[in-house]
C-alpha cells in the first residue's frame, strides 16, 4: 500500500515529518536531535527499526514492515508533567483504534502498553532529550499490517495487530493522522477530564498483580501517573515497572 505521509505535514500543528525506510530507532534518532520545534511537533517515522527499544531497555520487535514506528518531538512546560503526555498519547491511540474495532475492545495496561482484545497491540516509550531541557520524545510502536503470525511463536498468542483485528490492510498514514489529531486535542483538555477517561480504560483494577516483585491488589492510578497497590493494610506506589496480572487468584 502506497502511503501518503504528506497528509501528516499538512496538519497545522505538525512542523515537520521525517520518514525513514530503515533506522535503528526513532527514539534513538530523536535523542540525537539538537533542535526541537518551539511549538507544535516534529514527527519521525520509520518503516523498519533495526533496534527498537521499549521500557527498561527491553527490545521492541519492529524489524518488519507494516507497523507504525513513530516518535513525536515537542517542548513541554514542565518535564515533571510528562505523565500528562503519556496519558494523552495512550488515549489518542485507544480512540483511534476504536474507530476500526469496538471501543470496548481497547484498554490501557499501565504504564505503557495498549491492548486490543486482551493482546498487546502497541507500546509507548517517553524519554527526555539530552540536548533540549524542555524537550520530550513520545515514541510508540503500533502493530498495523504486520500480523501476529509474523512474530516469534512465543509471542504470537500475546500480541495482535490492527490488520489481524480488521481482516484487511489499513493505511498507516491515516492511522497516524488520527492519532496526532486526537493527541493534539487531548493535551489541551483538563487533567481531571482526561484522567477519568484514562482510568475508565485501565486493564487490571481490582485484580491481584505483581510489580517489581511486589504483589497486591491494583487499586488505582493517580493523576501524576503513580499506580497504587494495596498490599494488606498498606498502600504501595509505583512510578514505573512491568505489571503482571496474577491469574486464578482472588487476592494478594
């Protein structure tokens, strides 16, 4: 499918889009940039990433064509507000997916995964810029026309793609345009409104989970992005870390 990436540059809030056939990682390339737009976004998009990265330096499989591998470069008012942007892009991706599948099938797995029908379809990675003090890099990898059958066998039951769910090829450029439009709207909305929507899409509240070796009941996510875990009479808070839902257990 021939993609029309020009439609991204035509968005009033996008200052520039740079497309690559193949690079190591859009986030890695973004971290080497010494100039961010004063306002609006600079978008990096790659057809293939040879060294895609996830949370905690985990490898993100994106060395195949058909996915949407993207980084958004922008300036923010205060780097401590980064979760506002994590929330905004997570909701933007869920809303976009909800225009192709049932919105009820989309969920957010704290802190950085998007699920479709309980399988991972997207990962998000936010990083600061080493060169721009108020620069934020918002990276995400969304499986679109790369099918679950193309992933290693041990992952094929855990991941999905928009193509798998729709049964047809989908324009990556159209999906990206919708995500960016939703994201631009979200960052302009009030935190309380966005957070109510975010918590309504979370996967796992009320269930027994394990985070960084600590088990407890997933209670909530606060407006600053910290997850509250109830462990006995104590509340434990996490800013990041892989979360695993413990199946077939009623309590911690």
